[in-house]
C-alpha cells in the first residue's frame, strides 16, 4: 500500500522520519520545512508499515537517505513496530531504522500517561510484551523508555507522541536534549 510522505530536498541530514499519527506528522512537517532537519517524513500509521517494508526503502533510495528515524507513542506498539522494521531492514540490507531517541526520552520526561483507547491490556498482551521487551530495549537503547512501556502495559495507558507537538518544536533547532518542556497541557489531554 502507498505511504503518505512529504519530501524536503534541502534538508541538512540524509535521514528520514517515520511517525505514527497525523497530528505528529503535521507538526514535524511544519518544523522540518522551517529548520530543514529531515529529507522525508512518512505518516506510518502503525502496523501498515509492517505490510509495506519495501515502500520505505523506495522512499529512502529516491531521496538519498542513509537512515530512517522512528518516533512512536510510548507503549508496546510504539517500540514493537520499529524494532521489527529495524530487524527486517538489517536482514535485507536495507536502510536502517533507528530510534529518534531524544524524542522518546522527552515524552517520558514531559508527557503524561493517558488511557489507551484501542487496545485492552490482557494477560496475553502482557506476556507478548514480556517476550519482546529485550528486543525493544536493544532497539531503543534506553532503560527509562522501556520502563515507561512496562508501566504502559501494566496500566493500559500510553504516552502519546502528540505531546511533542508544534509548540515545542517551534522552539527547537534539533531533536536532542535541548528540547524545552511543553508550555501547556495539549487540549486533547485536558480534563474537562
């Protein structure tokens, strides 16, 4: 299936970014248009990427990418999908899929757990995470993020990637440890 993506030919890094939802896609596209960070940004939509791994490679070759960065929610799927992609790409000799680690770390420090609407955390799902946890840790390389996913799985919650939105990105020139905290609670997460 086709993947929606935006190209930024003048970007300063030969990397692309994959995100999981439309709000984050819009925020990173606007930010990249301003600062020139990524050459391509893909709206991955979660599991659809696992059904079209060659499509990422086609986009990478078209835009001269040396790596994909992946940024998802802090939950089991937010680490499982990119870790599976990374493993598949490595085995096939395709462009690597690496974490946008500072963004995941930022979510753990500044985001908030919210109820996960689409997935109930059954005992079977907790077992699946238990068997996949070490692979996720190898991919993300950050114990703090994996511990946050442990909490997500235990409590049936997630930290949505939308926490890192345009309001924060507008103050950033790079996705690193200098990202500022959010200036306010994003509207969709306000109690009311």
